[in-house]
C-alpha cells in the first residue's frame, strides 16, 4: 500500500510505502481503527477516532499539540496490533 502525504513537522514528502498490520478485530473491517508501519522511517501510523474537545483539552495539560499533529483514540482491542507494529518497526530499525 502506498500513501502520499506528509511526515513529521508537516514537511511535504514523496510517497511512502506502509506495511499494513491490522484493523480492529472487534469491528466489521470498514471504517475502523487500523495500524501500519512505515519501515523506511520506523514510524507507526494509526487510524482512529478523532479525540473530542474534552480529551484534547486534557492532553493539552501535558503540553501543546502542534498544528501538524493530532490526538486519536484507539480501543484496547488494538493492543495486539500496536505491539505487532512496534515489533515490525524495531526489526526495520535493526536492518
């Protein structure tokens, strides 16, 4: 899967290849939380629900959220996918 977009700090970049890890196993497979790994940059990429204003306000207590970042919510059913994504990213970093 190739996704075009931006990386850290909002800098435009060329297309990146993402390794699909998993969709939320507790959903129907459509429009659900998903995990990928960009093995070239060792970055984790997640799709999740946008955090509501209350959650964002609570997160802001720890520091600012730059315009090029966001807060998303992932269900606990995604823990195994997140662990797998972390393992894949770490293996890519060792190469």
